[in-house]
C-alpha cells in the first residue's frame, strides 16, 4: 500500500529539498519532490523534521548486549587477555535464550538510533548450529530490521567445522534475500589454523564473502608473521579467501601491501574507532586505506548502538592521529558513509543510501530544526555538529514503519527489556 510523508526537510544523498514529500510504494521510494508540486493528501505530516537515509552498521556483535554492567575478574595487559578474561567467557555461556533476548534488546537500541541494517558477527561456542537462525528471527522477522549474519569460526573451542557448516548453510538458505543474508565468519588469524583456513576455503569455493577481524591488536599480525611467515592478508590470500565483498574489520596494523590486496579483491575495510580506543589497540588510519584505494565502511564492533558517536569519533580520531585538523574532511566522512551503504547494497541486492526513486525505503526521521541555514553543500557540517545530537523520531525499513514518533511498532519494547534483565542476571551468575 502506497503512502506519502510530507512537509519535511529531505536529504536525498544527492540534494537537499526544503519542504518536500516522499511517496513510498511496495517498500521502494516511488516519488520525491517539493510540496509545492504535490497534489493529494499526506499520510503523515513531518512538520519540518529531517528525513534522510537510515544508518547501516557494518560490523557489530549483538551478543555483547547482555554484558552491560557485568562484572568479571578483569586485569588484562594485552588485547588477547581482554578477549580471554571477558568476551571468551561470555560467549561460552550463551544458549538460545540468551541469544534471542540479546538480539531483541539490541534491535530496540539500534532502532532508536536510526539503524536499519546490521552486519553481525556472532559467537556462542556451545550453541552453534541454528544460532544464526535465532538471531535472524529476532532482528529481521520480529523487529523488522535487515541483517547480514555470520558465526565466528575459530580453533579455540574445537567447533570450527560446526561453525563453517553453520555459516555455509545460512548463506545458502538466504542467498538473494533482500532482508537477510549470510557471510563466512572468521574470528582472527591468530585463532585459526592452516587446516581450518583450508576447510573454510573449500566451503566458500571463492563465492562466499568472509567477515573477519584483521590486525585489531598488533599481536594478531605478529603471530601470522612469526607462525606462518606471512602477513595476515597474505595468509588469507594463500587460501583463496579474499572473496569479493568480504569484510575486514579494524585493519589497524596492516601494511600498505595488505590494504592493496583488499582493494584489489573488492573487499571492504570496516573501521570501529570507538572500540579500538576502548581496547587501547590503536587507531585505524583512513588516509592509508584511501591512498591504496580500498573501500571503507564504518561499524562499532559491538560498542554501543549509535552511529552518531562512531561518526564523530571517526573524524576526531583521524585529526588526532595525524596531528592536524585538516586530516579529515566532510568529503572523507561522506565517503565512509557512502561506502557503508554500498556494502549493504552488495550483500542484500538493494539500493541503499539515497531517497530517490527505485531506492529501498529505508529512512529515518530526525527531530532536527537547524538554527543556521542548511544546504546540500554544508549538510555534513550540520550532520557532524548538530544532527548527530538530535533524536531519531521514526524509522522506516523496507517501507514499513518500524518506529513511529518514538514508539517501536513491531514488538513490545518494555516487555523485551524486562525479560533481558532477568536473562542477563542469570547469565552473570554463570560466570
């Protein structure tokens, strides 16, 4: 059923329309224009609020949702010890109940922050087969978002063949689906044996994109060099795993040659600056990626749910890293945002990131009324300094009003939060 939203400030991705309207039909943008040219009745008057494309999170870990406020014996000296003392304890305690409710609670947070699509990297070593279906049912079928899911293959728990099969089966089942899809999840080089990489390569057959952490900590790169005589990306290349549209999260300690290999394979580097700084592993250098023509997107590695924080810290981190306020421009920011939309478009076979005819109707309404003139040329100035601080009023995914006027329409948020508290308490008591 077609409907029209109007009286909005519309950022289309290519232009800015003051007092415009958008007509949606069958999940797509059917028409965009100025209210002066509109003949008909509005289904919803946006009263001057900002309408723009919904966000994409290109790398996250929604199973971490239940860790908020959790206390464990935590005294790490290295990045690997952070994993051992916190995340590898948590993921071993996850079963279907914890996975399902963490996905629902995460979906609520993402929706309130204008996120329509997530690329999730999951781990639950004691519950592998069927785990991705649990997440998909929660995030996509119930909450109404889109998602690209994978399971973390690793040698650390002896479940690598199960993980490979879970990834392969999920990818095969949802290949071509516009709401959900899969990838071949890999943890990181330092937890993957040559035998596991060989088995992964056979399962992928050069067709399934991988989703892997790369050189997040320096020890990952050093382990690959010392144990295998190859840098991480060289090692993955040896096993023919640099598949098109793969995700290489972090890439903090990668070399220029490695970035060139990623670029040459049409892969995407996903920056996660907040998480990197929180773990004290370093800051990825965008200029290196751009210089070597790599496609770049942004995620958050499970650190929160708001792209607004990721966008701001991404910019600030590059200026700090390079020692100059000129190190990161609005065009740089737009390039990363557009790269994130491109990544989602490749995986879900839809057109994202524009409010234009034939694009998917994944849009957010933001309660933003600029105190200074706003144009297409200065839109990203407004995004950085003001829009990121404004509240998301509504979210539409595939044309459906997932959240309208601040209220989630697809599930009972209060009920989910109450249940997640109970499940989290039981989970914490296990650790």
